[in-house]
């Protein structure tokens, strides 16, 4: 059976770091703009928007925002601008990362798939499965390409290749051991950020 590797490289660390940087800069610009026009209510609304998109604005981004943005007023006024809420959420989300323990043989990936199409719902089911490490999925080409682009954009620890047998061809997804290294890297980063917030 002929197999053809198709765009199966995971998103590089460089690309992922660039993505995080862009998200941080966007959030910082939004908050800085509300401070520049001296609008506490809009600042609070912006913070709530940031907090509601937890898959975009990761805990380490929240931590950096708390540490690097100069909110006006004294600490007693932190409620007025939403700074205290941002600090509490950053700490709680970092603590959740630090408390995470993956059981032996657990291959589940908790990352949220933003797209809500039927194929992405199926992808989400595979990601959340603790026991499934590989999935052979018959899909037409345009549907395979969509799933491949989602996996790459999210930087998931999954390889994907097209198996040219049957009709439609099969997309073969395989969760890799990079998943476990990613857990450790995330916890190291979370510990560093949590310490800086103390």
C-alpha cells in the first residue's frame, strides 16, 4: 500500500512562539488604548473579552499583561480598572497548569478546536480520547486539507499523512510522544510565570 507523507510537520517552536507574541501584543495594545483614553469601564470590558478567549490568551500571556502594563491609580483602585480580576485569573489558570498530572497511558489532548464543523467535532473527539493514539479517517481531499490546516495552526503534537488506498483516501492521524514533553514545558513556563506574579 502506497503511503504519501503530506504536510505532516508540526508547527515549529518558532512559529508557536511568534503566535503567542502576536496574541500578547494585540492584548497589550487593546488595554493600553483604554488606559490612554482614561476609560475604566472599557478597560474592564476588554479584560473580560481577553479572559473569555482562554485558548488564544494563554495563562502566560495574562501573567505578562499583569506584570508589564502600568495601570493607573493605587492598588486599592485595581478593581476599578479590572487589574485585580486579571491578576486573580492569571494565578488561577497558572495553578491549574501546575496541578495537571497526566496518568500513564493517557493520550488525551485538551486543546480546544475553535472550528465547529462536523469534521472538527470528530477531530475533537479523537483529541479528547485517552486511549486512541492513531486514527485512520476516510476523507475527501478538501476535508483532509481542512483538518491538516487545523492541526498545523494549533501546533498539536500530531502527525498526519494520507494513505492512498480506497476511496476516499484515508487521513492517518498519530499522536506523538511530543505530547508529554509539551506538558513538562508548559508546567515549567507556568511555574516561572507564577513565581514572577508573587
